[in-house]
C-alpha cells in the first residue's frame, strides 16, 4: 500500500485547528494540527518540504531504501 501524507486546510477536523498534517501507512495512520511560520504559498511549501525531510521521512522510509 505504501506511505501517504498530506497537509490540509479544511474544516473536516475542527478540533485540529485550521491546518493539519495527516498520514497513512498500511493499517496505521494519524493526524495532528500544525501552524506555519509564513503565509506566502511558496514559503509554506518550503516549510512543508523541510518538515517532511526532517521529521516524517526518517521515521517512515523503508530501511532498504536509500536516503
């Protein structure tokens, strides 16, 4: 099935605030509220990429895949 992740700004999870991150991996998944430092879309994208590389990828990348 693989790893799927996303950052969302919607009203589906009002308990998490305006923006949240969610992921799914096989039968596991979670979501939590987040805030961005910036409001400019391109700078938000950089925040997302940096967070993905530092926080998400190390925990969920397959051990036999190259970093």
